[in-house]
C-alpha cells in the first residue's frame, strides 16, 4: 500500500505529467463544431441529450393523456401508445441519462476535476459525440419511416419485437437496433477517454483517494458501461440477424395468425439474459454518477466534508462490481429456472447494504453542517427523498416472492421512475445549477430556479408515489387501457387523471428551466471563478469559463483531498485542493 | 426551514395516503397469503426507514440551516457509527429476505396432489387444456399448430385424445384444490396473471413454464396478460371462476375432448 | 452466462489487485502535504492503457458471444456442424501475423527499422491471407448448403467469425498506419509505440481466435465436461 508521508514543505516541484499536445482550434468550425476540447464536446453532448430528452418528455405527456383520460384523445390508438412508451423509455434511459451523465458531465468535469488539460484522446472524444449524434438522428428517423418507430417496449423482447403484430416491425425496429449499435460504438470511444484520463492524466498529487466523488462515480460507471454495453450490442446484432437474415438466435418455432413462421429453436430467454446483463448495470451506470455528483453538491453546500469519504468510495466500487451479478432479478417471472430466484434475490438485497451506507453518509453530512439552501442543494435534498423512496420500493421487487404479484405492473413503473428517473434527473438539474456558472461565467436566475425546483420535485413525487398503489391493485404496465379491468375501482380513474395532470404541470415547468438556461447565458449575474466557494479543482481555473487546455501555463498541484470544508483553524470555511499545506491541522482520527 | 416542513409533510402525507386511500391489493383468493404477509412486512420495514431518514433530514435542515457565524463541524468519518448503521441495515435486509426465500421455496415446489391445467396463450386469446380421464396431458408442439389444431396438440399421442380443450372460453377451477398451471405460448411472450391469486408467470413459445395455486374463494376473477405481446396486449383478458367441486364436475362433463374436436 | 462471468471475474481480480495498491485505505484528510511526495508519473503511454481497456471491452464482447453460444448449445435440438477445414491454415496465417509483429517489436527495441518494416509487411500479408481464407470458409459452408440461417450452430459460426473478422480488419488499419509511420521516418518513439500497440492487438486477436475455435469445434465443451467428470469423480465437484 502506498502511504503518503506527512511532512509538509512549502514549495512543490512543478507537475511532472507529460505535457500533452493539444489539437488547437483554427477558426470557428473547429472551435465550436468539430471541437476536440472536452468542454465543448460536453456542451454538445448535453445540448443534444436535453433536446432528445424533450422529445421523450412530450411522449410521456401523450402516454399520460391516454392513461389519465382513456378514449378522449382518439388519435392515440394502441399501436401509437406502444410506440410512445417504447421511444419514451429508450430515449430517457440511454439517449438522455447515459449520454448526459457520461458524455456531458463526464467530459466537462473529469479533466477539470483531476487537473488534466483535456481528455487523453481528444480526436476519439470528438468522434464519440458525432457518432452519438448520428445515433440520435437514426433514432429520430424511425418516427418517419413507414410503420413508424418500434413499439416493442424499451426491452425489445423477442419474438414479439420483430413480428408483425408489433408496431414498427417494418423499419422501426431495425433503425432502433442500428441506433443502439451506433450509440454503443460512440460511447466506447468516449468511455475509453474517461477511463484512461482518470488513470493517466491526473495531475501531480491527485491520488485516487483525493479525487472528488463525482469523478469516482463517473469513473466506475464508465467502466461498468464499457463492460455492460457489449451485452446490448451482441443482443442487438443477433436480433438484427434474426430480423434481416432469418436466423433463429432468439426465435423459437412459432405460429402467427395460424401461419407457421420459418423460425425455430431459438431462445427468447437468451435475449432477456443478454438484455438484462446490460440493463441492470445500466441502472447503476445512471445512478453512480448521480451518487457522486450529489455527494459533492451536499458537501459543498452544507460546507462540510462528505461524511465517510472512504466508505463512499468503497461503496461505489462494491456496488459497481455487485451489479453485474443481479441481472436476473428482472426475470423472476420470465420462466427461467425458478431456482435462480434464490441466488438473485440474495445478491440483490445485499446491494441494498452499500447503497444504504451511501444514504446514511449523505444524511450525516447534513448533520452538524452549515446548510445553504441554494438551488443545487435543494435538488440534492430532493434527490435524497426520491432516491430513498425508490430504493426502498426496490426491496419489494428484489425480494423474489414479493415481486411475483408486482412485476410487470405499474408498481414497477413507479419504482423505476422514482429511483432512476426522478432521482437522477433531480441530480442533473442540481448539477446544472451548480456548474453552469463555470461553463458560462454566469449564475442561473434564483427565482426561476426555485419555481422550477418546487414544481418539479413535488410534482414528480405526486406523480409517482400514488402510482405504486395502482400497481399494487394489479394494473399491469404497458396497458393501453386499464380503466376497464374488472377489479379497478371507479376511484382509480380519478387517480389516473390526477397523475396525468401533475405530469403536464411538471412538464411545463421545464420550460422555465430551459428559458433560464438561455436567458442567463447573456443576462445572468456575473459568477466569478468560484461562486460556491468550493474546494475542487474545477473551481480553481485561471479563467472562467476555462480556456482550451484548462490551466494556463502550469498544471495545478494537488495538496489535499476535495473536502476540506470548515477545517478548524483555517481562515476560510474551505481550502482549495491546490492550496499548499501551510495550515496543518490535527483532525480527529 | 420551509423545506424541513415540506419534508415532514411528505412523510405524513405518504403515510396518510398509504393508510387512508382505498387503493390496495385486490381481495386475496388463493393460498398465497404469505406473499401478502411478506409484502406487508416489507411495507412496515421500508416505511419506518423512509420516515426515519426523511424526518432526520428535516431535523438537520431545521437545526443546521445556515445562520450568521455558524460553522460546520469538522468530522471526516465515524467508523463506529457507520459500523452500527451497516449492521442495522443488514438486520433489516435479512428480516425481509429470510421469509421471502422461505415463501419462494414453497412457490417453486408444486405439491404432488396438484392437478394440471394447461394454459395456452396466443395473440390475443387464452385457451386451456385439461387432462382427460387418463389424468395426463398429451404431447403438444408449436410445429403442429394449424387452422384445425390451434393448440398444436399431437394427434399421434394417445394420451392427448381425451384431453379437454377449451378455446377462448372461461376456465373453472374447484375450490381448495391445488392446481399446477402449465403455461405455453403459440406465438410470442405472454404472462398469465390473476391478481387475486397473487401469482403470475411468463409463457414462452417453445417451452412450458409453470406455477401453482390453491384457490380459496369462490368467484370470478379476471385473467390479465402481463407481458407485452403486441398491439392487443391490454385486451388479452379472460376469466377464471372458482366454484365448488360439484359445480366443477358438472362443468367438466360438458367439455369437448380433443378427439371430439378433430373429427 | 458462465463465460462472461469468468471473464469479468478475471477482470475484477486484476482491478482489485491494482486498486489494492492505490492506497484505498488511507485517510486522505490526514495528509495535506507537499504533493511532491506523491510521484505520479505514468510509466506507460496513455495509448497503451487505452488499448488495454479497449481489449477488455472487446474481450467482454466475445465472452458474451460465447455465453450466448453455450446457452443455446445446451438446448435439446442443437446439432453441431463440422468446421470447414480451411480454418486450420487460416489459424496458421494469423499465427504468422502475430509472430511477425512480435519480431517487429523486438526489432524496434533495437532500433532496427528495416526489420520492423519487413515484419509489418509480412504481418499484413498474413492477415490478408487470413481474411481471404475466412471468406473462403464462408463460401465453403454456403456451397455445402449451410447458409447463415440454416442451423443454429452455423449461424453462430457466421456471427462469431464475422465479429472476429471485423476486428481483424480494424487491425489492418493499425498495421497500415504503423507502416506509414515507418515509411515516412516518423519519430522513433512514435514508431515504437505504434509497433507495440499493433503487436499487442494482434496477439489478442490470435488469442480470441483460438478460444473461438475451441468453442466452435466443441473441444472446449468436451474439455470442460472431462474436467467436470474428473472433479466429480474425485468428489470435489
Ligand atoms: C414527467 C416525467 C415522466 C412521466 C410522466 C413518465 C411517465 C411514464 C409512464 C406513464 C410510463 C409507463 C406506461 C406504461 O407502462 O403503460 C413510462 C414508461 C417508462 N418510462 Fe417514463 N415518465 C417520465 C420520465 C421518465 C424518466 C426520467 C425516465 C428515465 C429513466 C423514464 C423511463 C421510462 C421507462 C424505461 C419506461 C418503460 C417503457 C416500457 O415499458 O417499455 N421516464 N413513463
Ligand atoms: Cu435491475
Ligand atoms: Cu400480453
């Protein structure tokens, strides 16, 4: 084990990281469009992800129009409904959340937070974005091909996904699979960058245990994504073979409307294993960056070091590793060997322990803190509420027998929206309010932020908390029509209408957010270089917004961890990571 | 301050919603009361944890809100506290998992005396097959499915000749007798789900899946398909009626056998 | 899913071993100090680490394909299909390519550019021969009436060799680039890096190919079942 000696000296030698040659931009195109600067790429990723996310949001309205007011909006037929939920789900999970956390926040924050000039492979990084954009364009194109986008559900289960009673089986499903394949290829290029930058380009003094948890979260999530996405890749390619070349990887002998299909012998369950081998880690690919970011938001705005930093790091690593052996908890009632249920229920509930530790440590960071109710902090606190709620409902679904009545019902929909929809989105908002001043040099407007916050947080809770109970009654998910189920009480129709109205309100509140983003770009209050008085390196850049190469002539040198807030005896309530150890303090062991 | 109050309201409101709202499990009609019990236990444990965490946050927000001259307490970690919390969590998890696994062990273990009912799903219709006088179901295969044999029952297998075939009709079950549902699909994935029985299982073309229940309450229950199976998914309904043994026998006598149907 | 789990377990061990040496147990708040003490000078160029990570991704891709193959092969209707005999000479080609690049790697450490150039050319020729041979293998199968959708075993053969072939084609670009560097008399350090990366990549391709052959020919399955018998015979299994 590498131990770090204590002695403090005044002057540290300059960084001995090899200086990288930056591909400098010449002219407008290579500065803003085909840029190889991770910060520009980050903004491109984020803007694209938010734009396609807006499409998914509109789709969620359409879904809710049907569920809340069945039969009223006659242009939504069953076929369209399934197309809407499929595209909504896939866009939200892959093209919004994954792209935004890793491509957006990863690109912006990793080099700045570890004190690098840029990502290590800037060209591949640029390519990564353009392939992602292409993937998004292919996805959007599927709305315009004959038959429309696929309506197979975001899980794309065969055999149904490529058969004729599923909408979009002509072109939609092919475009969806191609788009996913592109996304994965593009992501891999980006992911190599994020990983190797963390491994290789940390500045002098930036040991792993001095990295902010944001970097840890994104780092581990990226590694998981690199290893998990191939499963989706393989599944997508095999399904394309089945669809286009007539192989039977996933296609058993089956009959469609009395007609024997030429398929035979394939295994639908095999697809499910591959899909969830990607799909479960995917949940944590979205969650871990959110964990990391929220830790830093809470710590900064409560002016207190993150409580139990080491436990937080270990928990991220352990959760990342364990999440590769729980995938089949999505398949308890899939018809796989039921005895697997024992194993997967146990591993799933074990993950609850490190996850709970993270929650405790966030809460204990607030304890005896100095809490500032800034917009990022509000969102971080709301994250705690929704994440705890969603995490606990996960214990229902992980515990195999409890899952039996609940799986494939609206309870599941409510659960995963709370835990991987609302909670990470709240973190994304908090993070945008937190880092926007660094990206643009200006603050976002506070009043608009508070309005946006309260409507989004309370609205989202009111949408998804009651939804659990609709599922508990037994309403299946992906139901075009559930008000006519025999046991559904009249009152459930009212509840569905209420949920829908809340969904419209929450959706519209996002307009305020977008307006704030655009308006403040020019008119926001000047932010200065470190408006939150934060310790981590990205706030210590010589310029705000940071220039190409981030650090001026010399790389920063790191002397301490990222959480020296309210250190006893220090003049200020924060000590930047690159401040030499002139004040020595004896911390309680 | 305001936020602290909102947090308290969230806890109180959620609890009130839980206890006062009319929305809950449909009344149980099978032996799987254990599942309900485990669920209720899980609600209790998770409800307590949720309230405790959120109320604690509310307290912190109120107590440690920023005021002039306040400084946060510097304390990087507290091994002892973290250790205790970890242990406590582990206990809670074990308290939920252990009963869960025991119930699962009974769920996957079909009692020997259970009678078999085959359920066949196809877009978007439920059909059933019951063993005839010989007590066994004949072989079946999707390759045999055609317009005159929509369930793919093997005409060669003598055991299949007396099987009772119910296509698209209603299924009856005798009360208090365990049934093993054998699930097949002709085309895509479906899922046989009767909320009042608390049980469900996917049906996969090319294989036979199963689960078992003992119906404990007479009445008519709706069968829902719980696995997306194409545009008609939400219309794929059926009914199962639990009746007394006499009524069941009477109904059974009126059903057609495979041999009847194929001549 | 056993293949991918084994693969990930190996990666996890490697990652654990590496992490264990990163001071994950230190209490970072106790060590505000002159950072000079923490020498952080990466010993390897980023490109090499990058290649390592990339190969982990490729490895996971193939491990997943193998997992899928094994799951499918366990089903009742599986019919194995004999591999076309040409895969064995093909293997030889790939071996030659790999050996040539190892030779180049050795040459370049002695600043022997001529040797590196020749070796890279030999490797390229061998790689081309491999690809041509693979195409021929497909032709042979098709001529025998085995198309991609004829039989699950054949489908997997086409799929897995196509996946491998595409990676080999990717490797050809790397070779071309290396050759270009040598030809243009680029900085020796760059050429060296280029050759080393190419050599590693091709060695990995050879490794994957051998594993694929073992799986597709059924030898891996036989070997494992023999191991299983020995283990259960000795009462351990
Ligand atoms: C205001 C915000 C949102 C609303 C009102 C909403 C609403 C819905 C509803 C009602 C469904 C289920 C429809 C059904 O099963 O019949 C659904 C499905 C889904 N949503 Fe959302 N959603 C929102 C945001 C999100 C976010 C942020 C995510 C990101 C994780 C997400 C991911 C999904 C997924 C994965 C599905 C499943 C699609 C499927 O069944 O194939 N949603 N959404
Ligand atoms: Cu999962
Ligand atoms: Cu269905």
